[in-house]
């Protein structure tokens, strides 16, 4: 290793790993007392070119990883970020050194099968770390055995290497910017299908962790496990014949190919692991065929058999249908409770009620949307977007959910992206007046008043008494310096609602302009 100190402070003493974009070293912090000095880990991000656009991209990735790691510094099983620095267009992250081996070195290795209890303990420990990560709106995106270190001193597992991390703020703000440099995000075999398409979700991390657990319990690398040709699901159960049905169910649901069928969040997985008796196993569909027997004056044994053949499938169908009806009714009960709490402005309690509704029926798009509305009222705009995005996943034709996504983006000041969401809402439901109104609002914010007028006039075709639309038209006309028309629209708004303060404020500005020109 070179004798030169990195940043005049850190002396690299051994190389831990090298990849295409970075080198990771064990180093000594020469500014701290000790003989030898305390150790740390220095990660050097090395761009493959010194062209400006490559350096800018590398700097952005570096700053993003540093920002995320600082956010996660409080968790005792994530190495703390000690410093980050740029030296001569080279980027360094300095982290806490965890003495131990990653799981790919000694534990999750070919042919070595973990016991069921060890797998469950492992999952619970890592899921608790992931819960903290996700609560900070961060997706790790590269969970695999080599990114999990077991500390030698106490056996605790640490989650490392957030180089592929994706923070929700970045996800919603930079997707449309068309980065010139493509950066690898994840490891084949552990990546969920939506992540491979460039659309990672929180439960993409659940998928990767599930694959890691399957590797541990079967002794096979994920690339060695076959997949169902029709569904794309991993076929692994025959490689772990002693795995209980309860754990197998959890692992299968963690690694569903379709993220909508997968666990939505870490808490759901933990609940099933810690309460195995509550696990609701999937029941195969039963085709109900109603057979109408010929009239008989009396039923002998043969007639009784025919009746059973006719009635039993229907009875079985009802037997499996009743629990679903019950959970739907429960979902509706909590949904209505959440709406009442919103009206009472008890937004945190409303969120809890909607979560209860979704626990009973996770495809309840209206509950996802109204949960997002309540989150927005609490200023949780990223969480609002996430909830409303899930609503559009389960119900792509639900205009209100697209509108909710647009409102979240508007609050995040992502105005071009908000416009896209409102357009989607309108394409789903052409007469959706709230979508047209909000489109007009964001066009005004983008300083496009003529387009805002066209959008807002679509509102009045459906709701001519919507005073907010008249006020918005007044505001747009004021921006275009068409003060006489602006005054007429503000006055129309005041006829419908004389007490709306914004209308009065704009009207005063309009009248002041008219008076100054006379």
C-alpha cells in the first residue's frame, strides 16, 4: 500500500475489495491516539474517466451516499460514517471498522445448510435493521451475503455498502433528468424484477433478503435455483425438505416475482415470522360447479350422493368466500373510520385507521389514497407519494390516486412531474375536474398561464359553480395583464363564495392595476 495519507490523515493498510467503481481499504486514523492507531474503512470511489460529466455523476453518487449514511448513523448495526472528502477529483468515504467476516466468507457458502431457527433469527435481525433504513425513506438495493457482516465480538449482523442506495427524494426528483452515465444498482440473482427495470421499491429489499435466506436454507446460489416458466417464481422447496410450511410460506411471499403479491413492508414480514400461527396460507382456487339434479320424489342413497355432488362444491366455495367477505367488511369499517378522522383533522389517527383497513385488504386503492392525503396534511409528502403510488399500482384506472401523486409532487416542488401525474389522471377520467384544476394550478406555477386557462376552463364545463376555478382563471388573466377579464372572473368567484380570502386579495391587485392605467 502507498505510504501517502489519504486526506493527510488515513493510512490504507490492506485492500478489502475492488469493484469497477470503487476500492475499499482497511485504514488507520493517524489523528487519533493509539498504538497502532484505531482502524476505519476507507471507500474510494474511482470514476473511469476524468471527463466532466463522469466526474459530476461520480460526485453526485458520492454526495448521495454520504448524505444517506449520515442519516443512518444512529443505528447500532449500520457502520457509522466518520468523514467524507474529495481529494484531487477522487472521492473517499470513511466509516466505522467492523471486525468480522461477511456472510459469504464463512456462513452462506455452497453446500452449507442453515437450520430453520438460524434462518428465522437471521431474518428477524436483518429486518429490524431494514425497518430503520426504510423509515428513513431509503432503499438499500444491494442486500446479499457479502453485504452482511457478522461482528466477531458479539455475533451481531451489520448491514454495509450503501453504494447502490436509492433515497426516495432522489427517486422522485431525478428520474426524468436522463443521466448520461449508467451506474449498476444491485446484484443479479438478488435483484427483484422491478429493480432490474429501474423501478426499485421498499419491498425490493425484502425480495433480496428473502433470496439470501433461501440461499442459506438450501445451500444453493440463487442462480442455481430453477424458476417456474409461467410465473417466474423461484422453485426452492424441494432443496429444503425439512423447512416448515410456516417459514416456507414467509420465504415464498418475500420473493414473489410480482411486487404487488410480495410483502409490502418489513413489519408485515416480522409479524408473520414472530406469529407463525397467524400466517394465512394461500388456499388453491376451487371451481364451484352447480349441478341441478332431476326431480325425485324421494332421495335414496344414490340421490343423496348426487345432491352432495351438487351442493358440496358450492358449500366449499362459500366456506372460502365468507372470510374474504368478512375481511372486506372490516376494511370498509376502518376506511370509513379513517375518513371521519380526516374530517375531524385527526390525521395521525386517520393514518392508523387506513392501515387497519389495508391490513384486511391490501388492494384497497381508496384507502391507500386517503392514507396519502392524511400523510400530506402532516407534511409527510414523500410518504404521501409512496401511498398514492401503491394505489395506482393496485388500481391503474383510479384517477383520484393519480391526482394524489400529482399533489405530492407539487408539494415536493417537482412541478413538471406533477403535471405528468395530473395528465395521467385526466387520461383515465376525462371529466375529472380536480385533475383539470390541479393541472391549471401547476401550469400557473410553471409560468404557463395560457395553458392554465385552457385546463381550468375544462373544470367549468363539469362544475360551473366551482368558485376556485373562477379564482384561478382570474389569477391567470392577471398574469397575462388582461385586467378587465381578470376582474370579471374574480367577481364571479365572489358571487359563489364571498368569503374566500385569496379571491379578495387577487381582486384588489387587479383593481389597483386598472386604477393605475386610468
